[in-house]
C-alpha cells in the first residue's frame, strides 16, 4: 500500500493510471535502468537483455509476466546495497532526461482534467515505490502505488517487500486505498493498456482502455468500456532505434535474437 493517510470525509472520486504504455511510451523500469547504465552499473549482457524485452514491449504492447518479473528482478539487483537517497537522486535526473519526453501528451491532458475536476489522481504501477512517488510528485498527482523494495538502514537489500504491483495485486491495492481514503469507486476512473490490469479496471465505474492489447480491447468491447488509441506512427521506428543506435554502440554486445516485427 502507498503511504496514504486515512481520510474521514464524504466519498470522493479518483482516477487511477497505469504507467507503462499508458502514461509512458514503453517501460519505466527500462528507462530508469538505461539512465543508470551511464554510471557503469549494468553489464553489456544485462543491457542487451533489457533492450530485447523493451523492444518487444514497445512494438507489440505485450506485457508478459515472465518479462516483467525478470525486469523487476534486474532492477532489484541493480540497486542492491545502494542508499535509497542516492537511487532516488539518480531517478530525479533520469526523469528529466529520459522520461519526460516519453510521456503521452493525451494522458497528461486527462490527468489535468481529473485534477481540475477535484479528483484524486494515483499512479498504480509495477515500478518501484520510490520512483513511482517521484514521478507522481513531478506531475503534481495525489500519490502512487508501486512495487515495494526491502530497505534496511536506508539501503536496498535487493529483495522485494511483498509482491510485484501487477495484475490482481493492483485490484487489491486500489480497493484498500479506496477504503482508506473514502473513494467512491463506482464514480471513479481507471486507465490501462493491458488485460493484466482488468482486476483494477473492473473496480471502477469508468474503466478506460488506453492503447490496449488485444485481450483488453475485447474486454472493453464486451464491457462497454471506453477505448483510447494514441496514434504514434514512429512507434516501431523508435523501438528499432533503441536497439540499433544506442549511446553504447562501442560496446561489444553478446549475440541476442530480437523479436520479428510483423
């Protein structure tokens, strides 16, 4: 659960946003890791494997549980033994240099509309809690629900403190948050690109499928949910550029088979 205070008031409304491929083009975990590569924390093989998963994620929109678990595990290994304050500081710089330009303008417009209407706006994401909090703060949101890492004496241990915030875990977390803050879910909104988030989308009165994968698009049609497609003709080109033209082109990369684009 996020660090949220209990609110003893009349029921309020909220909007819940997934991050990857909903608020942001691609994977926030990857972009954070890519920014940290410049500090020589990742090995070439780790970079290549993450590039592979990021390319499949951007090109196909597919969010495979195995890929997500591997990316989260890689992120945990990345920060193991490091001070939380240092990682969050890196995150602030990476947000400005790597993430801002990849935020969907359409999603930002939706966020502004919800805030102007007096609704709480929360991120609900598999991204680490500290980074999710940082993104929410930069965007002026109410807060964030992310994946919690184990922290001892101000340092990451490299282990999770609970489950990855993904799939059913999002539904549970949103329900708990609604109870804590007197949120009327029937009058609230939720946005996601993936069928994995149906447990969260099913909770609210206004579910919205954003750039949906095929299973979520079918679910949206069957449940009369809104569908938003943010046109982006350069999607595939950008993904290929990510793989073939990186600032690490001088590195000797291990051989890795990239997905075919159909």
